[in-house]
């Protein structure tokens, strides 16, 4: 059983066309063959009439009439004479007969002249069949030429008719993973409309479900923020108290756990707040100024770790976006770079324009990301195969979601310059002027 609808249609139509060709061809051949035989009978009759009217007597092939058709006029005389065959022919009635002469089947017309002498007009059945066959075969030529043409046209029409379906599939395939906007039904053929309607209804349900899930995560993170903040405050309050070193050690562990939990909640909230739908309207913000602000916030932390944080280039360039979202992108990238750069290292930030894109580049002198991790690095909670340091694994998911939402792109490049490894993160966003 052929699975493809296109294949089935083609096989079915091919069978119909070929069958029509064979049946039509056979009928046309038979009809033309019989017609040609009848034509030859009428030639014999005409020759007979001609011989009687023109008072011709001969036993030579009638070359002047039709040499190819080998029509022979045989004088039989007024009484039976000559060979056995000729004698037997003499006894036949006037008219057309099938007979045998010299052992070969013949078609023969017998005529009696007014003076009583008889003659026969003879034609071999072999030559008659050959001529009729030749004539009949010529009627097959148009059919034989038409069948392949029809097959070709059928293949083309089927191919064309199915094109909207493949176009639709291509459109779906090329979508971003989280793009659940409805499929446009305008250009699709009417047969596909119910199907499209169902897909769009399904997409709508998925969107509602995703929205609900996102809201739930955001609400949960938000609700947890207050009690966690209260707990943090309580642990901070313990700080000034006198306590044995073992208890202080435990307190430090507790404090760092509280810090991590607060960070996780912040990141969860930030991720859940990022609506995957395209933004309605953003404001025009100067990317370079925004990045400078974020970098300034990190200066104290970087110098505490003896990391040289600075700019390579800061060209004035604007993007149209929600400034908080862009700050989130910059913060996460700079934070990652600082976190993975060893003491004494460098983090270089660059903002510039490249064609129609505003580019943010964050380069560090850390270990880089193993190639096999890069493919999964944007998945929530994925922190690589050998996670190091603190982190929730949500930072790059947030970055990716924001960048996608603004039709931008992000890529990572591992660097090795003069025995020094590092990572370069490059974000491109559409520049707004
Ligand atoms: N600059 C970098 N150098 C080396 N590895 C990095 C760098 N940036 C990210 N990574 C790797 O990618 C992983 C995912 O980064 P991501 O920012 O998503 O999560 P995180 O930093 O672990 O947690 P979070 O940002 O939520 O606090 C990190 O755990 C780390 O293994
Ligand atoms: Mg991070």
C-alpha cells in the first residue's frame, strides 16, 4: 500500500491513462483493420467491373491498378480447365469468396462476362493482412504519442496541487521552537482549511497552556520571594551575635544557601516574565549607555577578584526594546564572564554597529564552554557536563528568550589566543536607526 497521497494519485491516474490507451488503441486498431480489409474487397470489386466493362483478357498481375497490393486477374474460360485449383474456382458462384490457390489462402472475386467466359480477381490473404495491418497501425500513432504526454501533464498537475501542502510543512519546520503563532490559512487550498483550523486551534490551546504555566512559575517565584527574604533577614540578624566557630561556620553555609535560593527565585521570575510573543512596542534605547551602566555596577565585584573589566569599543547605537530586558541580557553575560574568569584575568565588553545590527560582545579569559555543551547551553537548568561555581543554569535561557523575542541572535565562540583560552559571546539585535 502506497502511503503517499501523491504517489497513490499518480499510480491510480497512470493506471487509468494506460488502460484507456490500451483499450482505446486495441479498439481503434481492430476497427481500422476491418475497414482496410473492406476497402480491399471493394478494390477487387472495382477491378472486376473494370475488367468486364473494358473487355480486358489477361492473366498478368494488374500492375497499372495497384502493384503493391498484388491483385491478379485470372482467366478461367467458358468451361472448367487448367489446374485443379482453377477448375475448382470456376465452380464458385459470382461474388467474393475465401479460397486456396497454390496452397496459399486467397480472397477471390468471380465474375462471368456476358459471353459466358469467367474470370477471377485474386489477392493473397497474406498481402491483404499486411496492408490492413500497416493502415491500422498508423491509427495507433496519435494514441501512443498522447499517453506519455498525458502522464507528464498528470505528474505536473499533481506536483503543483500538492505544493501548498509542502509549503505549509516547510513553514512549520522553519519556525522557532517556541513560535506558536497561528498558521496563515489564506493561501492554502480549501481542502486544507479544516486541517489548518484544527492545527491553529491546537496551537491556541498550547499557547494558553504555556501562558498558564509561565504565570504559575512567575506567581510561585513571586510568592516565595517574601518568605525567603524574611529568612535571609533572620540569618543576617544572627551575624552580630557571639557564637562558637563551629556554629558560625554553619551559619555561613546557611547564608550562602539563602543567597543561592534568592538568586534562583530572581532568575525564575525573570525567565517566566519573558513572554515569547513578539513585543508590541518598545522604546528606543541607547545600547552603549545601557551597557556602560551595567558594567559600572560590576566594577566593585570585578576589582575584588582582580579582574580587569573594561570596554574595547563603545559606539553609539540604539535598539528598540524594553530596557529592562536588554539590561537582563547584559547582566547575565557579564556575570557569567566574571564568574568564569580566574583572578588576574580580563573581561572586555564591546558595543558597536555592524550593518543593520547593534552588536554586544563580551569576551573573557575563562575556560570557555566545551563544544559538546554549546548545543544545550540555552536549555533551562543546564549548566554543562562539569558544572563549576554557583549558578541556577537559567541565565542563558533568559538571554536567549529575550534575544529571540527581538529577532536577534546570540552565538558563542571559544577563543585561544597566545595560549590564553576564553569565551566570546556575541549578541546581535536589529539597530533602530
Ligand atoms: N563565560 C563563560 N565561560 C565558561 N562557561 C560559561 C560561561 N558562560 C556560561 N558558561 C557555562 O554555561 C552554563 C550556563 O550558564 P547560565 O548563565 O545559563 O547559568 P549559570 O550561570 O550557571 O546560572 P545563572 O546565570 O542562572 O545564575 C554555566 O553553568 C557554565 O557552565
Ligand atoms: Mg549565568
